[in-house]
């Protein structure tokens, strides 16, 4: 029996089973700048900054702050469908609440880090008309924010590279971005917010987690219950911090990297519904829908993964990043992805008319 046949089953064998066909769509990165403009993208490419190719590069080519038009188009697509209880599909918008304040960092000559709420970032980039859409999406249960981090940025690593005068990092800074490939110590990605270069960075990460969760509640009007660490790495010591601040559920890979500092790490195995020592439950994804990534029939591929999940009496938890639904850098990107999302949802409802659309937190509550 081939590995390609066994693998989809193996990832659904372990973990808590459920008696209902729940479907969750988790969408990461909302609120982060990523690529500020098409001009910035072109200038950085021309300067030789490594923006990545293929899967890595698609984010820098398509992903930026969501506009009102982006959110309206997404909501219109979701609102055309409903499950057996009359509920529309809902995105758990795994979001960031802040971005670097580049002006203040420059004024301090890179000696100190400063951040601004993402609501200020929207105003800075003249996309403040998107703000009411965040509230509308929540009220209509189409778009429910949860917590990704304060910013999608490893602040200690980035600041040290800026202070050392790394050319690519400084060039990206001048254009208001950091989401590209740089030779950092131990190859830590700037976007891996909680990865550890040095053990003493843990204090900075803890402060970012605490202040980010406070800012989330202030912006959205309710505390976050669900945390998905950016890019995956997450020190175990921060689980206690997140639990103390109200996080009940943590989104992790089935094999999670726990950074220990100085390039050392350990791998931890997880399964759906597993509890940690702070009584938090882990949620794991078992389906992927990234329609702006070439080379895959994403509708059929995702349907197959949903089928395997339901076969093993597991909820289908779909990963689908913000980059798919943004049209500001490439309008065709949004149009194509929403068409495929519409096709996916229609096919799901046709094949499983008893499906129920829930958020990540709602799923977590049903696992208790």
C-alpha cells in the first residue's frame, strides 16, 4: 500500500472524534502589512532582495493589508451559502494586532522597537474604510478574529539585524516590510514571531504576547480564546503566559517545533483535542485550501482532505491564508481565489448537506 494512500488517513487517526461534520476555515495573517505596495515589491526585486520563489514568493506578490473591497468581496462570497442550521461559512481570521512603527524606530536610530495598532496602520496606508468591515464581518458571523500574535515579526532578531546594518533588512525597512529571506543567525525567519535566537529573547516574546492580547481585546471588544503562533515555533514557557491571559486553545502542527535557543529545538507531537499542563487544548489542521498557489487543483484536493477527515469522524479544519483573498496588488488573485472558494463550498454542501460551519473557538468548545 503506497504512502500517498496511507498519509491522508494517518493524519486523521489520532485525536478526538466527533459525531457531527464540523467544518472550520482558519485564515492567517489578517492585520499584518506584508507587502505595502506593488511599487515596494518591484523596487525590492530590482535591488536584488530575495522575496522568494514559488510557494514562498506568492505571499510577497499578492499579500498586503485587506481593503474594504477585499473584505466586501469575501463576505459576499461566504454569505451565498448556509449549512443545515442556516449559518454561513465563517472564517476564523487568525490576526495580528500591530505592525512596526517605522518612523519612530528610525527616529530612535534603531536603538528601540516601537509598534502601532494595525488600525493605525490601516489609516497610514489610507485603508481606514476597511475598519467598519471588520466589525460587520463579526456581527454577521462571517469573519471572526482570533489571535496570531502582536505582529508577524520576530522583533529581537529583526532589531539586531537592523542595528548591525544588514543591507537587505535595512532596504526592506525603508519600504516598510520584512517578509523576505535573509541570512539570520540559525536561519530564523523574521516572520516566526516566537522563535528563539537567544534564550534571553523569551522575555521580549512574553511581553509581545501579553501586550498583544491586551491590544486584541481593546480593538475587537472581547478577549482572544485561540492562538496560532506565526510560522509554528513556540516556546513551551509561553503556554503558561497565554493561559494566564485567557487563551483556551492553541493551533499547532501535528509535529511542532519548540525552539530552545542557539539553534537548538525539540519536536513535540500533538493531536486534535490534546490537553497541555495548563488545561489548554491543541487544535490541528487537516486540510489545506491555498488557491493562489500554482500546480494543484485546490478544490478537489481540499475535498479529498475533508472526505478523509469525515471518514475518521474528525472535524475538517482548513488552512487558507489571507494572501488568497487580496486584490490590492493583483485583482485577478482575489477574483480567482473567491471563485474557487465558491466552488469548494458548493461542493461541500452538495456532498455533505449535514455539515456545520463553526469557528475554531466553537470547535474547541465542542471538544471539551
